[in-house]
C-alpha cells in the first residue's frame, strides 16, 4: 500500500472506531435534556466548546499514550487486550440494556444550569473511557508523525460529525423517535462489541507471535 493510501486508511479507521463509541445519535436526547431551556446561541456555544474539549482530551491521550505505556510498563498487546475488553463491555451493555425513555423536561429542569461543555458533555459523554482506550490503542499503529497526523485528522472528522449531528439533534429525535433511537443504540452497540473483540484478537495474536514468547515455548518443548 502506498503511503498516501495508508494515511487515508488510518483516518478512516479512526473515524470508524470512534464514531460508534461516541454515538452522537444516541446521546442526542441527553444533550437536549442538558441544554433544556437554553437559547439556541448558548446551546450551540456549549456544543462547540464540548467538541473542542473532546479533541484536546483525545489528542492528549494519543500523544501521551506512548509515555503512559512506558511509565507503567504496558505492552502493546496488553493494551489492545485491555482496551478491547473495555470496549467490548461497553458494546455489550448497549446491546443488552433495556430501552430507556428520553429524559423529561422536569428531569432536565432539576439540573443546575451551569457550564456543561467540559463536564459532563465533553467528559465522560463524548470522550469516555472507551474512546480514550481506543485512542491510546491507536498509538500502536503509529509509526511516524504522518500516522499521528492521520489519527488526529480522524479525531477532527469525528468531532465535526458529532457537532453537526448534535446541532441538528432536535430534528433527528423528532424524525427518528425514541424507538428509533433505541434501535440505533443496539446497532451501535453491536458494532462496538465487534471492534472490542477484534482488539482482543489482535492483542492475543501479538502475544502469540512475539519472538520472545515463541523462543520460550521452543525452549520449554525442547526441555533441559
């Protein structure tokens, strides 16, 4: 594959991995509830800042992922397995959970009207543990600054898609309905479960094909 082809493959892979995890369609009712009573200008400003915070959080974990792994002695296969289990658990929860009704206006009114752009909107709703785990996992795919640039471009693309979806969230919820939102959540949950399992498979294969592991197995089979 050409370097340019690999670049765009990494961008697309980042979008495909992160977008189902963040799932802006499923969090649209929550976003509307959090901003209930806000003016359109304030709602859009909160959304814009939340997307900016999400980009900063994920890029920080992407850039600092290598340092974090080195500091704690975490191997790439181990990171893939742990991240895969976490992501698969999130997907399984979305797939098996009972449908939830949208938050009512009374529930929303009970929330304090403070700046919700960073918390809870940016973290943990948009950049939660699953998205962070996947982002750190992408450090194992980065071989140079162009790969990091591709992943960051993928994160930016996801942020733009999230912004557009939530900006139109009122219309989306009215068109799709609560039943449709629950169905979309199930579909997204299945995709996330598949992504998590694939992460685990890649991690296990990484351990199984590690030269040191293969050498230890050969020594054990050969005996003293």
